[in-house]
């Protein structure tokens, strides 16, 4: 089972969101999930650190060609060389997503998940709204354990919705 974790990078992630990501990474590793993320700082580093601390694996798909840009807690780094288009690789490599916080890149990943039928469970994030209409794209949860339990159950069930 592969669970993606998405959220803001180092410039926008708050310390609280970093800690949420660390907890999620730890819980996912303990559940036996391979964690997928964008490989950089902020939420991505937090989740990789949590997985690392629990003895789990986290693969980062970085936007450029330089593995040195990746955070130090990753088990493996994939250099996509395609910039932010790598968001689709994160989504398509995941059986479910945990969304922590949000920015433009995160919203992009959530919309890709909706389109590709990947369930998304959000912590400390707002619903996605477009044209005044709330999209059914993220199930908002209150605690890291709840997000992980929902994502793991979805992955085990092999559930992919049609977007």
C-alpha cells in the first residue's frame, strides 16, 4: 500500500503542520504503508521524518534534476525533472492521500486526486471551493490517526473513484 502525503513546502508550512505531517508519517510507517511525497521541505520533510523515525519508507518525487534538493529523511528520491507537474506522479503513485494544510500546489494535487479517483483525507485544511461551489474532493478529519486510518482502509479496500 502506498499513501501520498501532500501539503505546503518549507516557505509556507507552519510548525504545527510540520508536526502533523511528522505524526502522519510515523503512523503510516507503523501501519506498513510506503509513503509518497514531493520530497522537499515543510510538510514533505515532516512526513518523511516521521516515517524515518518509525523505521518506515518514504519516497520523494522532486520537481528537478538534483537529488541534493530533497530532504534528508527520504528513503529514496526520484528526480522527475518536470517541475510542479510531478504533483500528478505523487497522486498517481498513491492509493489514497493525506492532505495537510494547503496552498496552490496542494489544491492542484487535491483536484488531480479527485479527477483520478484517489480518496483524500485532510488535516488542518479548508474544503476546495470553485465558482462558489464546494467540491467533494477532501474528507476533512480532525486527528492524524483518523486521517491515517481512513487512508489505510481505503488503500486496503482498493477503492478508486471515477473522477
